[in-house]
């Protein structure tokens, strides 16, 4: 203990000496540009037509798989905003041979993490697993994405949970401002002008058949890009994905149609008053957020 204290005392005494040797009247000389060695990005196609991008990282025995579908809320049917989001939620509620509980149990047993989410222009399913149980993890992953059963017994619960989430969003100033800002900037008829999660009215109008139809049209192999990073070679992951997604429907997905956005003339400030839902501080926050974005919309080159 004494030796440590003595060493610390000596180190402190040396600091002023080192500082004094620095000539602060001259700018320090630039150091050599550090070299960066990025891993090679490999691209190929699976047997079902899906695009595969692989990056090998062999430092840890971990593999990350991200499957991206080029379909999101911008493809929600008219009057039924929220279908893409609900489809992503229902996909993991059961398959032809696994219930939702069995799916969760298998991923937990394998030490794998899985989630799926939808945004404006994409639906993303992600899997992280150790290398050793990769094949078994991909078996569950592919089963969820290519064989969902959309059980009607789970639909009411998922829909009600989604409606509860929309109710909670009304107490979040940023979410309120985002939704109003999008509608003002793009127009309520534009795919980007609708809330990605939908509204109370649109979600209540969605039927399970709407979810099944959205899945059938958009969850197809030619609409997918799979990105794999981790302790695996391109040939190995290509073979594994070809095996587990062999019977995935090979088809193209419809593209979104975009209407023209309304013209913005001059600077405008829009205030959203929510006296029964937001407290005074939150109302002020929502107004400030929306005002800033309304001003930004008049000064930035937005495109329709």
C-alpha cells in the first residue's frame, strides 16, 4: 500500500515537468493519417432470388442476421394506416408448427435475440445468435417469416395492445408534433403524411384479413435483402439460408404511389393544444417542437 502511495506521489510531481516541456506557442504537428482496414463486403443472391450481403467477422463466435423488406407503412391501404405495423407484430404470434410461446421459448433456449419492426419504407427482422446454434436459430427465424399462421385467437389482443399504445402516444409531445408535422408537410393523402402506427379510427377498421393480404403481397423473397455479419463465411451462410428459406414465395412486391405534397408559402407556426391530455409543460414542448419543424419546412428543399 505504501509503495502505491509513493508511486502516485512521484507521478503527480512529474506532471508539471511534462507540461512545462510543451511549447504552446506552436501548433502541434499533424500526425499521420490512421489507416483503416474495413472488412470486405460480399454480395450474392439466394436461390429464391433474395439479395444476400455478408461481412465476415471472426473475432467472436456471434452471427447477426438482418432481413429487410422494402415495404412499410407507405404501402398501407387507404383508410387503414397501421397495417404494416400490425403485420410485423402478428408475424411472430405463431406459425404452422409453433405457437408464439414456443417461438419465444426456442429463441431463449438457444440464447438468440429476435425482433421485427416496421417503419415508413421498410420492415426489418433481426436475429442475433451464437455460431454453434446458428442452424437451429435460422430454422425458427425462417419459420416465423415464411410460415406465419396469423392466429385469430391472438388478433384481438394484438390489436387492443396497439390501440393502447396509440393512446399512450397522445401524451408524448414529440410523437404528437411528428404526426401533425408529417400531415402538414406531405398532406394527409400522401403515404408519408399518415402516422406509421395509424390512428384510433384506422386501426379499429383493420381486419385480420387486411394483415394477411399485406403479408401475402409484401413478405416475398424478391422484396428482401438479408445482411449477415459475424463468424461465418459467405458460402456457409448462403447454404444455410437457401435451406431454411427454400419454400419462401418468390415474387415481386408492389411499389408505393406518392402524390404531390402541398406547396408551402411563407413561414407558418402551428400550435397543437391538448388541454385534456397534456399538462402545461408538455403542451408547451409540443408547440415548440412543431413550430421549429414548421419553420424548417419553409427553409429546406423538401421533395414530394
